């Protein structure tokens, strides 16, 4: 019994103890040696044969294998942790180098990264994670911006609601609306008619028709807010035409309540021809004054290609009088067409009807189309220009005569 314990202690000291100290298992070695000695004693007591030899080499192998398994189990976890830390350091280096690397990466993704077979595969995987992270960040940013816009619109809506709740503002708006409607209703009985000719649908594209209707809507609004509005007539307006569809798109339910006269008849069938004047920029006759007894016709046409003579030809076919605005008489006109938009024409006609002042009316012509207003009549300016040209030519002719006489005298001297 004592000899077996002694041999066991020698084995532990000579082979197992250095291995355990090397791997940090020295503390766990003493309970293990104690259990081994006790098991050996029990085996000897149970066998009852003290003369039986102990196979020390077998016990040594068993001890080493058990310790190696325990050491591998305890060492595997810190080794795995060390490899993850090294992988994270590699990712940080790649990020500093400017490569496509995700900012946040989980342990599962890091393990997948470590299991990639080649460097190119690792780069592709990191690029995939980087793009995925970027898409998530962009989606989050868009959602935040959408939320901010929604909150801003709600705030504006609440502010407008607060303004609308103001009784004075609501009362003022309602009263002005009723006053405008009352004026337009009176103009439909006593007012001067103004006709919009809706017979140019075939001359325009769908986009040009939409622009025309938009300008007519602006014209109707400015006429409604004027002091003395016109009685507007939409003539030659068919039921299912593009004009009609665009009007319904703009006015919706208010189209049936609009205080204008809508008809598919021609204006020559409604009004006498001697009172009709067709306003067109191609007319050779210039409008001098605004006549309150006449009925003016405006062609409802917007043409980007500027088709000259279309409205003039229509007026001549119907045998109507034509007129053009005196733009060159009052404005220093630049080069370009003298076509104006329908809402500009409405402003000019309303100002002429109220004041009769051409300078005030022509303020609605776009500033880019003219240099300024004419201070003197055009015929006086033409006389001045002709006089200046004549004087220039006279001086030039006299200088030519003097030069010729000088050269002729030199030739005579030479002879």
C-alpha cells in the first residue's frame, strides 16, 4: 500500500505535475491525485492480492489523456475569443484603409466572415454587409424625413385651422365672396359681354389646350374680383371636347355653379355682327380707344409655334371687324411676337374699361418684351429719325464732293 502511493507520487511529480503547471492546471491536480490514491487502496482491499503488479505506464497514459481533454476544453473558449478579437481588429484596419466595411457586425456575421475560404470572398461578404447596412440607414432616414414632413403639415394645418376659426377672418372672406358673386351676377344682366372663342381645339395639342384652360381660369378669377366685371361667354364649347374636360378638371363641382354663359353656338348667332370686334395680333387695324358699346372676342388659343394668321383668317371668314392692341404706339417693343396670354389680355381690357388709360393697361405686358414707354408719338419720332439720317447723308455727300475736287485738281496739275 505504501509502495503504491509512493510510486504514484513519483509519477505525478515527474510527468503530470510539470504538464499541469505549464497549462495552469496545478490546482486541479491535487484532488485528482487524492482520488487516484483512494481508488488504488480500495482496489487493493477488494482484490486481496497485494502481490499483483500495477501497470504504471497504462496509468500514465490515462492520466495524460484525461488532463489533455480537460485542458483542451478549458483552453478552447479563450482561443475562440482571441480569434474573434483578431478578426475585429482586421475589420477596423480595413475600415481605416477606406474599404467597404460595416460599422456594426454581430458575432454570427463575424464567424461567417472567418469561415470564408479566401480573401476575395471575405471582401465580398463585407461589402454585402456594408450595402445592407447602408440601405437600412437610408430607409431609416427617409422614414424620419417623411415623419418630419407629416408633422410639419399637421402643424401648418393646425395653424390654418386656428386662423380659420377666427370669426372676423371667416366673416370677411364670406362677405367678400358674396360681394364678388353679386357683382358677377349683376354683370350677367347689365354688364358688357366678353367672348372667348373655343373653336381652336383642332389647332392645338392636348398640352396647349390644358395651358389655354389654365389661363382662362385665371382670367375668370381676375374678372370676378374686378370692380366692374365683364359678362363672360364661352362660345363654340362642345360637350365632350378637350376644353370641357379640362374645365371640369379645374372647377370640379363648381363648374355647374359658375357665373358665366356656356354655349355651343357661335357668337355670330347670338350677337349682331356690327357689334363684334375680334382682337388678334395679326390685324392691320390698331385699336385706338376702348368702346363700351362693342363686344370684344378673344381667341382661346395658346400656340407654342406661334401660328400667325389663324384667328385673323377665322374673323375674315365670318365677316367680322378685327383690331390689334397698339403695342408699338405706346411701347418701345423689342424683337419678337406680340402675342399675349389670355389672363394678360383680361387685365388689359379690365383696366381699359375702368380707366381708359393705355399706359396703365399696358403695364400688364411682360417687361422682357419692351424697353419702356414711348414719351412722344411715333410719327414725331419717325420724323426726327428721318431728319437725322438726311443730315448725315448731306454731310457725307459734301465730304465726298470735296475729296473728289481735291483729287481732280491734283490730276490736272500732274498733266
